[in-house]
C-alpha cells in the first residue's frame, strides 16, 4: 500500500506512542489483567460507548458475573436488566450467547488466538484483535474509531472510513506499525492516544509528540481528516403507548425480534403515522386489547417523551388507561401482556424511554 511521501517512519511512530503512553494513560481496571474474559467484557461494553459511561457497567458485570460460567448461567432477562441504559441491546444478547458458547464449546476457556476468537458469535475483527493482543500478546493490530482517526491524520489517508473497502487500507497500515515486542502496549497506546490526545473536535496538537511528522497538522487538514461520509437521516416513528393499569398493577409485554429493543419490556403499543391519537382511536385500541375502561377515574394527562437512537427517532406519547377489571386470560395470551407490580417491574429489563416514564409515576 502507499501513503503520503511525507509520512513518518513507522518505527519512529511506534516508539513515539510507546513513550507517550505510560505517562498519559488512564488507570482503568481492565488494563490490570490478562484474563481474556475480563478483557472481552470490557471491549463489548465499550463498543460505541465512552469510558466514563461504560466503566460503572463493567464494574457491575464483573462483580455480578466474575467468570464466564456465571454469565453463561444467568437468565437473559437478568443480563439485559444489568445492561439497561447502555443501548445497542443486541450487544448484550450476543454477549450472553458468546458466554454460553465459550462454556459449551470451549470448556469455559476463551480461544487462544485471533483466528479462533473470530469464530465466537459477536466477536468481530476489532474485538478479536483486542483480546488476542491484550491477553495473549499476539501481534495483531486493533482498528477502532480512535485508530482510524490517528492513522488518517498522521499518515494523510483520505479514504472514507465509513466505506467498508477502506478498512483494508487502514488495517494494512496498522499491521505494519505494530511492533512484535510490544503488541498489547502498542494497541492500548494508539487507542488511548486517539481517545485523549488526537480527539475528534479539539485535538491537542500543540503538545502532540507526533506533530512534527503529522500530515494533517503540517497541511492544515486536522479538521478534514478522517474523511467520513454522513449517515442517512434518522427516520421518525410515533409510538402511542397504552399504559394499562388495574389497581396496583401495570401491564407490560416483552418485545419480539426484528425491531428495536428486542427482549425488553414495554407497554401495549399503537404505532401510527402521526403524533396525535384521537380519543376514539384510543378507546378502539383498548377494546382490541380486551380491556374495559374504568369510568370512575378522572382523565390523566398524556406525557410525551423523545428517544433518539442511531438510526431513528422515537416520539412517544404515554396514555394512562385505567381498567375496570383485569384483562382476561385470552387477551393476555393474544397480546403477550402480563400484569406486574412495582417490585417486579423494577427487575424487568426496559428501554430507557420506558424506565424514565415509570420513574415519574406512582404505582
């Protein structure tokens, strides 16, 4: 492969990062272990998540499930409840499945090489490289958002990092840079450098050890690199939640596959093309669920909440609906709804949209 003729010497680049890292690295718990399980856990949690947000979740998981056997044996609802608030819930489901795969197919021992790690569900090239280098000192370069940014700026790479074909270019370069003597420390160093020094919006170029040979700095392109095409505009969905209540119970149901929040619990849902749900449509929707409206309660206000995901926006309205009597068993069977009391609801894994709403009502 080729890159800028003014690019730094590759040995110098690795040396500069390895010199910078011990003096600037953050003290994080997963950096004090060679246990592949703990390393894997941290990498799954930190995907698309900042360290500040992910650290409490890591500590909770490693305390609740100290070994891969503990995680594999846990009910999925319990795992999802611990994950609640991190988003991208497919990561949690894949993580749980992977733990079971490691126990069932590998006797509870993580595979000992990059190639074998790739055979695990939910373990892609980045995660496999991280585990292989951090746990086993295998010379395989990691490539995450921080590494893309550092390489693009320092070496003047202008390929669109959102394009799948660009990965090969960056991976080839990263593989030539990683030293055989210190693969784990180099991978930690380049990721940390991107996280706290060569940041997306306000990189600390003034005190950067790579400044003198950084293509982007020397050519005034720090804000232009890396090149990343814009994602498609998020679509808006209108959720009308029917918050069915009878005495001290709320009715919730477990969401199914092929949509957001699979395996999490929410209320009866009426999705529409508009932000408003007429009163007649609300009564009709309750009737279809087998519910009979209580006539002895004052109307309660509808609450609106917005939840922004990576690819869609959810505009939700919560319509309190008091029932005159419990939903019949036939209705429960056909809708998947079940009655829950406050203590039970607390234990259910829920989208933050639902958790935030419940935290502001009395049950």
